């Protein structure tokens, strides 16, 4: 695995751990969904609409980005310098 991939694995592990801790804790605004609702103020109509628009735009970008493998971080395949005879 590359260092960049290890970074993503670490970031996702921390996010899952944070979410699990929030689910097990009885406090409010501990989970990612609760925090998102607070940030977008989804208890208001404008906040709910803003969240919905942001989510649809994110999904419209992310799904094709992953499905079509259009990552901007990819490097072109290495060209072999040895010639087969």
C-alpha cells in the first residue's frame, strides 16, 4: 500500500471510531449525522433544502468520480524502458 492509501485508511478509521464513540455515548451532537444537522440547521426549511442540494451535488460528483475512476491523482502508467526481442 502506498503512503497516500495508508493516510486514507487512517482517516476513515478515525472517522469510524469517532462515530462509534458517538453512538455509544449518550450525549447530543456526538454522531456525524447529528453534527451535520446542527451545521446545516436542518430543523429549518432553508437548512434542510441547503443540505439536500449539497448532498445531491456531492452525489452527482462522487458517484461518477468513483465509478468511472476519474481520480485526478492518478499518474499515467510507467513506460517500460526494456524492449522485448
